[in-house]
């Protein structure tokens, strides 16, 4: 009993409020101690947060939200106080770099092409020099938030370990092992009640009953598969794996007609690769732009961003089944319930960037951000807008003696903790 009382006495409450530069609250900002990210929380619609743990006077708390620069503050200034509540201001950090990049059109002159080839080769040599061939282990905090009609209806935060093995994957890609450690799903209490009503029933269980086991597979095949493939982990891993800059650059550097270059301030040069993909008689159109922001003097890549515009047209449309309609209603839950929907078009755009850190003259990931805008369009021009915002921030980096993780540690299903914020 004395031991229990002693442990409880060590737990303190930390509170505060997060606002933007205009004093407006920042909802669904994540707040977590660097040393104990699993004890963190998210702000409510008024920007307030609270969490309980015990921190030393030197331990820091990270406060972040997609679209804003992250802040680090000492935990002691957030200790609960009857007189005041600490206010933390976040400054904007838009990730849509597309708007700030104005690249000149590639010249058809032969000497200009040669200059471009020389420039790309210099950047490639620097990439080979700075990007490590040794394994690296990251601890990350990954947030994925979904919005519809301008309102956030949920956010998932996963704390994970990642081991990156350069060029150990297929076609020279990096191999990325992802081990989910802790997961929280944050919901506004009212939105959660609506979502529960819409998503009643075990969708996965119904799908399993409809699907036959592969020939010769054991009876529990689907159950094992469902637990091995954790959809939440897939989302967070895909975000970290996407945008394999070094691999993409190597594949594209000799295709000079797709490249353009522009100069920005502070000694930076922006190299832009543009590709248009048109498939299936124009039913699938994608425009991809990759921006490599490099130091004009050393040719070192400082940042990397990728932008995609996607247009998909489905002739005659596809009628959604009951399970798909449930998901659609979840996106559209502020409006009238949809009982039938024929999917005709999907239009969307993705903005993605990576910010790097340096350690021992090598370059490693520090932060990844993504914003996706999509319109799901049905017959009679019924359109449902969807926004997905995601950010991953590295809290720990290990570069010495890193070995691959055993398969048993990366296939288990990560337990979700549901957190209602008020």
C-alpha cells in the first residue's frame, strides 16, 4: 500500500493551451514528453490539453500540429497551476512547397542540356556521399488526421520503431521495418458517438464469412492474416516509406527532358522533375512533380517535396456495397445518410515533404509531412470532400550497430487506446 501511494505521489498533472499566431485555438495538436511519448495527448477544439506523468525539470515536451512548426518547452512550465494556464503559440509551416517553387522551363538548347546533366550528376554524387549505407533505427511519433467538410472527426497517433536498411528491398529501394509500439485514437466525444452509430457491427467479421480460405489453408488462415496485416500500421509505414528520394533521383537523372531548374534565396537551387502519366484511354491521369531543394554551393539536398494531381474516371461507375457505404457515411456524417452510391470519379492532390537532419556528416530523416485533398464523386455529381493530414517526427535516432528486427516483433496487432477529448 505504501508503495502504491509513493507511485501516485510521483504523478503530476501538466496542462496548457495551444494557439496560432492570431490567438485562435489549434485543435488536435499533439503534446507529448520526448522521453515518454506514450503518455501524451491531443488538444481539444478550444486548444486545451492535459496529461499526467512525472518529468524532471530538464525534460522537454513536444507540441506539434500538421502545418505548424513544432515547439519544444520544458515540462515544468506546464505543471498544473491554480492561477495560470500556459499558452503555447505555434507558427505556420505550410508543407505545400509547390506554391513557392517557380521552375524555369527546360531549354532545348544542347549546351543547356549538358549543363543540366552536369548539375544532376553533381547532386547524385553528393547523395551517394551523404546518405548512409548503414542501417538506422528511428523512434517516431506518427499522427494521421482525417477531416471532412472542414471538421476533424478523428486522429490516430502511433509511436513506433523503424529500422531502415538501405537498398535491401526490391529494385534497389530501402527496406523499411515498422514496429508499432503504442497507438491512440483521439475523437471528439460527439463525433465518436456518430461514428459508432454509423459503424455498428463487425465489418471485418462479415468479410471473413464471405471469403473462402485458399485451397489447403488451415481453418484459421483469415484470422491470422487479419491480425498480421494491421491496417493502421500500413498507413503509418507507407508514409515513412513513401518518397524514396535517392532511388527516385537515380532513376530519373538521365531523362533530361523532364527536368527544370530555378534559384531561390539563401543560396538554394530547386531542381524539379515533372512527369505526366495517362493510362486506360485517359481514365487515369497523374501529374507528378518532385522538387529537390539543394545547396547551390555544395549540391547537398536540404529538403525534398513531392506533389501529385490525380484524376480517375470510372466508366458507368461502380455501385458501392454495404460495407463501403458505411465508410462513405463516416466521411459524410455531418450530412444526410447515403443509402446508395455509384462511384464515377475521384479527383485529388497530394503534397508531401521530407526534412532532414545531419549526424556525423550523414543525412537522416527528421520529419515527414503530407496533406491529401480528394473529392469522391458519384452519379448526379454528388461530391464528398476528404482531407487527410499526416506528420511523422523522429524523437530518437540510432545509427551504430543496428540490426534487423525479428519478424515476430513487426507482425503483431497494435492495441488501440480510444481517447475522447472534450
